[in-house]
C-alpha cells in the first residue's frame, strides 16, 4: 500500500514506500513503545519504520535510524523501528466506534517466526524431551546483545483519544493477542512446525492524540481494546491475503 495519505485522525499522515513507513503528526503524540529509538514512554510527532536489508547487522541501529530520519526531515525526538519486511506492502486499517477512532499501521515479515516459550532464545539449543527419570538439564542463556534475525511484525497504533499509562500497556497486550490469533488463523508456523505467536523482534507502538476524557482500560472488553484488536487483525489479514496472492497461494516459508 504505497502512498502518502491523511488518516481519519486529524493532523496525522502516513507515508508508505519501499524505504519506510513514516507517520507524522501536527501535534505531539503520547507514545509507549518497544522501539529501537524512543522506546518506553515519551512524546513525539514522528514515527519511522525503516526498511533494512535481510542481512542487516548494524552494530549501532540507533545511529542508522537517526541518519535515515534526518534524511526525511525528521527531528528528535522520534520513535524509530526497523524491519526487513517490504515496507511498501504495509497496511493501514481504521475503525471508529462511540466517538473513538483507532488506526493500525502494520508491516509484516515472517522470515523469523517464533513460538513464545517454545522457540529457544538465540544461541541456545532446544531442550531434549523431559522424562520422569531425567528432567532436562539447565541450559546456558545466550550472551546479552546476541545478534537477532530481522524478520519482524511492527504494529503502530494511532489512537485519537487519551489513554492512561496503564491503558496504553493494556493496548499493547490486546494488540499482541490479536496479532497472535490472526497468525494462528492464517496457519503461520515456525521453522520447527509450531504455531507462530510472532517473530523474535516484533515491536508495538501505541500513540495517542490525547483528545477527550482519559480512558483507564484498553482490554478486549472495552471500546478502545475492541478497536485495537479489530484494526490489528484487519491489517495483518490483509497483508497475509495479498502475500498469498503474490506468491500464487504458496504458504511454505511465507
């Protein structure tokens, strides 16, 4: 979905091309994210999801993102993500209900799928099957900073409302649940054949305009959570549908 377009959220634009997905806002957004640059809580007018080569192994991704963002005319503070997925295939899904609008801007790379709690950490061999006589021996965790593969699902949530800090965390949980359920429904698996819960480098960004009354919750039973889950599902399903069409229905390796 390449192009430059306004979203239904006033003052927020999304540019999608082969270099990146760039979200810009005329006003500061309150953000919670696990992004490479600008992670945690903060405020920003710009979110950049940069495409990198699938062999990318930069030692200072923060510097690479800062240089790329500067080339787009983005100044600090900004939120920066990376993905080896083809960003021109990113999708924007929007839903509104009860005066609240939520948009999801999603890119999907499935070259590095994992099953949380089953797929071992990078650098650690899988445990042998446990037996009653001999429980599996402790294994050594990989050293901090071990290299990671670049296959990534990046979800940027744009919420035209005000969420409390705990509700923003709640939105991350809801988005992750929706992502995993959608992957399951599309039968996405890990290289070992386990159901994929995501990839090892997935990122979620929750960005709120701050308009309206503060919402304290964003779980699946709330309007905010319902909208978050709906747009995440729609964007990921659309990407999977289009990828299968491009690949002639092939699912192996996705």
